[in-house]
C-alpha cells in the first residue's frame, strides 16, 4: 500500500532552482519569525524610549570585557549543542529510513519467492489463487501496521489493500488485539506452512526455509526502527537547548540598546541576530 503522509512526508527538492529554497511549507522561517519579530519590536521600543528619555541609558550599560567573553562562550556552547542535536536527529532519521527500506526489501523478496514457488498443477490452480490473494492481503496488513507502529501516526495514513473475502471474525479479532504485527506475521507463516503441506507451494523445505528467515529479518528491522521512535532525544539536552535559545533570543536586546542605536537600526540588528 502507498503511504498517505500529506504534510508529514519528507520534502523532496531537485536543487535546480533557487526558488525551491523560498518555499514556506517545511521551512524554518515561521518558527524563527515567532522569536525574531518580538525581539525586534522590543529592541525598537527600548531604543525609542531611550531616545525620549536619555536617563534610561543607565539600565543599559556598555558590556565589559568579561561580559563579552561570557557572551562569546555562551554562543559557542549553544552552537555546539544545536549542531550536535541536528546531526543526531539526521542520523536517527537516516537509520530509521534504512531499517524500513531493508524490511520492505526482504519482505518483498520473500513474497516474490513464494509466488514463484507456487505449483503449476491445474488441479490446485484455485488453491494457488486463494493463497496468493491471502498472502498479498496479509503482507499489506503487516506493512501497514508496521509503518503505523513506527511512525506513531493514525492507521488511516497507511491504508492496506481491500480486505474483501476475508473472514469477518478474523478481522474483528485483529482489530481488537494490541499485537497486530505479531498476529499477522503468524498468519503469514501459518499460511505458508499449510500451503506447502497441501501442495500449493511446490518447493523443497530447505529452500522454503529461507522465506521464513526473510520474514524474521524484516520484523527485526521493524523492531529496530520502532526503537528509534520510542526513544526520543534526551529531555535534559532538549531542555538545555531550549533554555539557551530563549536566552540567546532575549540577551541581544539590552546589548543592542546599550550601543545607542536608532530604533529602526536596533530592530534590524535584533531581528537578524535572533532569526
């Protein structure tokens, strides 16, 4: 089934036009503007107020050498933390994508092998059609539940193939169970075993066992990908970065005001520094 991610999907760009980098959806500009615009307005307000009342300058003294050194150290640590989090986030994303792609590849190879192993005997032609129909539906369910479990999105984002012809009681049981992936995987393996005994799959057990290995490898990849989504970025680091970003957004305002800039110039500098 084709995932319907809408706004949650990865943004694809071709790097052929500069206008592609001006798109609004997926840009960091909206969140940056939420901080940059208020800081620019605050700097302009303070500068304008000091222009009307010069006595307010006593609250915004020129920074000392130690304060300048502290600001430089603060921005260096913040830059390191932001880069560290960005690198870690992308590595987690890349690892999760790789695991999902590998799971799709091994499951696709397993299903392809099973279809190739089906008997050509006309006596079991109807049984072969039923086997292939159930196999495709079960694997579609397995992939749908796996993507839903890993992404933590609604089930409707990854619709499986139509389930016409399946037992209603079976679907009801599947809907009520919490271990949907394990149940569907067990159905697939049981379907393969029964089909091999009935002569629907015409291949030797040693070769058929490789299919079970591929199903096992696929579910292991899904579990590893789920581990990434279940273990978020450590809260301590996230909290530290957020607090430092707040200070970084607010501290330039008194520093700019201490320089005695006009209101428009102060607002521009505060906007550019924060943005």
